[in-house]
């Protein structure tokens, strides 16, 4: 037997993920707050990356932490259908709402919003005036003076004295009452009378709303009713924004070749935009498929799988799964994880379009009406469902009853809601 050595060439193919692809996958699997933290860390070492980050939970003042009820943006979106009646103006209105800061003021010039929407500035101004009719008055103002003016009565807005005072109001902090009187052409007594009226107004009309970050779970999407249908938007309170810094580099000189940090910043901005567009597209499918669920609750929920959504969006099912697991939405039923929108159909003949949560809700409703001394058996539950048009076997009825958290007839009935 001879021992020897040979040299052989083998070709081995390994699949690897580029840094940009890794970033994109990580962003798909992150909620808004986690995403904001990642971007903040990246921006600390990258001068090419500019951010607008949401307020973190620890930044909320104690008064906000105790607040309950809707956030400012949730309130505005709920009022949107009563303020904007022309469907073609809805996208413009949503673009304006995105630029509303936590104090209820506009933070970007209307011409920039018009350019982004591809409409004339005059149209944006018209939509803004419609939004400014919202209660509490003073929201969507571009200055403190405009905020106060929006809170005046119709008769007061026509008063020349108050209008002249509002136009020069910023001078009050710099030169006092005398400077305001001189600039407005009013007497000192008239200025004092006008200021007394303005002090009765609220320069912070958004202070009554709950902070966006005090919820047990933060909403990444917001669903709002639009007539008989539903619209969905990214939550402006929590969605981070990122863009490239200007072409002049941090040293003040133009960079002749794209630097590594510049390429990384561009990759992060692109990944964030793709993630936000995907999340919004996912939300639009949920609004279309589960509109009845949003309106009526689980009893109207339709079967929907992540695989079906992935097929529509032409993405891998795992990509949709990561996003669904990471994100939540604000709905009329409260903030809920996106997993709640997905469920499978009850497997039985004739029930292809009936979801398990809908059947469970019907069983819970039936049990709530039973006579305590005569609890329904699983056979009776199955018979009732079959008579109502949802034929299921006793075994399926028992399984659904158990999933509803309801004991059998030999046990004390305790429904999921009780």
C-alpha cells in the first residue's frame, strides 16, 4: 500500500449578504423606536447623515406620562374625514400632518410640502386652512401669533386692533409694551386691553394630548376611518426620518469622490425609505382586507396569512414576518400588534371565508346569553353555529370554545371577557 499526497482544486460557492442588504433586513425587523436608536448610533459617527428622531419614552415630562387618551396625531387623523371632504386633498392633508410637531405647530414651509406633493402652494394653503378648523383651535399654526389668531372669534378676527397687535406681537419680548404700541400704532391702553384678551388664549393647544411614547406599546402605523373605508399612515410621532447632508462635506470642501461614510449614509437612507414604503404598503393591504375587523372587532375578522400578503407585495414571507412581529398599529380598539390582523380560516366545509377569531367571538357571544343553570353543551354550540350558517362539528366547536377561554358545561362558565 502506497501513501501519497495529491493536490486538488475545488470550487466552492458561498452565499453572503452585502452590508446594505444586511441593513435592509435589520430595518425590516425593527419597530420605529428600535429603528430610531440604530439611526442615532449611526449618525453619531457619520457627518453625512441627518436625522429627525421621535421623542424617546424617557424624554416625556411627568404630566404626559400620566395622560391618557389619544395623541395629537391620532386626534388629528380621527378628525380628518370631517375636515377634508375632497378625496383628492387627502394626500396633501396627510403630508401637512406629517410636518406637525408635538406642540401642534407646522415645522416646514408650505412651499416644501407643495413640492413634495407636486401641487401648487396655493392648494396646500387651502388644505391647511381647512385643517385649521380643527378643535382645539390653534393647531396647525405657523407661529404663536397665528395660533392665537385661530382661537379668536369670527368677530374678533375682523377687529383691526387685535390684528395689528398680533402682527407685532413678537416685539413684546424684545421691547415691551411701549415698543408694541409704537410698532402697531395703538395707544398703550389699547395694547394692554388687547394683551389681556390674548392672555386668555392658549399658546400651547396641543398640551392636552397624551404623549406618543407613554403607551405600553408604540404604534408604528395609524388607521383612520375615511367614510366607509380605512386609510393608513406611518405614525409621525414615532417614525424616524433620515436624509443626506448637503454636498459640501464636513470639512467645508466638496468631496471629489464618495467617501465610505457618505456611501454608508446613503445606504441607511435608502434602507429606511424602503422599509417605510414596505410598512405602509403592508398597512394598506391590512386596511383593505381587514376593514370590517377595524370597524367591528374580531367577530368580523377575515382569514389572512402573511404568505398571501408577501405574494401581493412580491416579498419573501420571512420579510413580512419580521415586520409583522416588530410593529404595531393604532386602531379604534387601541394599539395592537400587527400579528392580530392575521389569522387562518376554520377548516371545515363551507367555511373558507370564516376566520377562527370570528368564530370564537360568536361562541363567546352565544355563551354570554345562555341561562347559567342550563349551560350549553358543545353539541348545542355546534348546532347553533350550523343553524346560523357556520357548520362545524362538535369537536371543532369544543376546540374554539377552549380557545375563547371558556370552560365546558361541567365547569363554571368564565368567558374571556369576564
